[in-house]
């Protein structure tokens, strides 16, 4: 479990650094109907952020996932490893169950982290001239203000859609990664002998599959977590958020930012899973086949 934790921290850090700009674009596009700042495309969103906030605007909220990274990856990779080894068989069902278990348990850390990240990403500096003054000086200040104004419960705004997103997403994530590794291994079937480049490809494809399976839930989560940025709440709950999104934006509202998310999903998960896999294999090459990722 300690090795799973260490590998997860390193791989997760690589993923955050690679994917933060795309995540910012995704969240901005998802919440455009709430902030009043509309973007024609992913490219338009990126150019607008860089123009008004400089390149650093693409990295807003990055401290939140980095600060929570150790705990999240300790839970995801640690729990996943323990459950998978307990199941003791290299089957797709076990990859899904163990991944889902890790995804479910890490929500207690993931939800407030995502909340701070989302709030930081959608606020625009006062010099930007788009939506007004910045509310938060940083991720820590964001959590502090939420605790002060909304209490502990406020830090878990969007918890239900977070659980609904993370639990199946990690199940699909690890299952898809194993499927792609088996596919790329070819006739020899030695998926644990794949090169780093192939692992990058398998990890990127697994990430895209995972995000595609739960993306509409992610849109609702982002909107609910962004809803507390101003004094007046827009949504009374999950179903009200779904209803208003459909009434105002139609089905397209549930896929807004999807292209940006796919652009982010591939490099982030390529970096994360390949780095984690390589660390675990080199640190303990004697692991039985079903013990490795």
C-alpha cells in the first residue's frame, strides 16, 4: 500500500501539472451560463483567458489539487491495490470493483478540493473586465472563506454528484487501462512488458473513456460548486440544476466543455498511469501479474 501511495503521488502530480490549463478551460465553458462570459470554442476560451489574465490564468486553482494530491492518491491507489489483491484474480470485473472502491472513498477529500479549484477557476481578476473583482486570493483562502460563510457543509457542496462521478469513473478508468494494455500486448499477451510509450497511449485512452462515461455528471457538479460564488444561489439542488440546464441550454448544456476535457484527459492520464505503473514495476518487479496495475 505504501508503494501504491508513493507512485500515486508522483503520477498524480505529473497529471495535475500537465492538465491544469485544459481543466480551467473545461470549467469556464461548463459554467459560462452562470458567469455570463460566453466562449465560441475551446480556442476562443484559451485566447480570452490569456488576453485578460495572462498565461497564469490557465493555472488558477492548481494549488488546491496539488495540496490534496497526497491524500487523494493514497486513497485511490492504496484502496484499489488492497481490494484488487484481496480479490486475487486478474479479471476485468475486479479492476472495475477495486477502482470504484478507491474512487468512492476518496470523495471525502476530492469534493472540497474540487470546490476550491472550481471557485478559483471561474473567478476573474478585477483587471480583466469580464465578471468583476476576484473573491479569493488563493485556494487556502477560498476554503477559509467557504468555511466562514457556509460552514463545513459548504465545503461539501456538490458531494452527491462528486460520488456519482468518481465511483464509476475510476472503475472504468482501471478497467479500460487493462483492456488497452491487453490489446497493445498483442498475441504474446505480456501486458506487463509494454514500453513507456505504449503505456502513455494506454493511459491516455483509458482517461478519455473514463471521462466520457460520466461527463454530464461532471457538468452538474461544476455548476453546483460554482453556485455559491455569489450571495444568491441559483439552484435549489441537483434536480433543479439539471432542469434549468436543460431548459436554458438543451442537451448541449450537458456536454459543454467536452472537447476541452478530452484534450485534457489524454495527456493527464497518459502521464499519471504510465508513471505510476513504471514506478510500481521497477520498485517491486516480483509482484504477481494480477498485483500490478
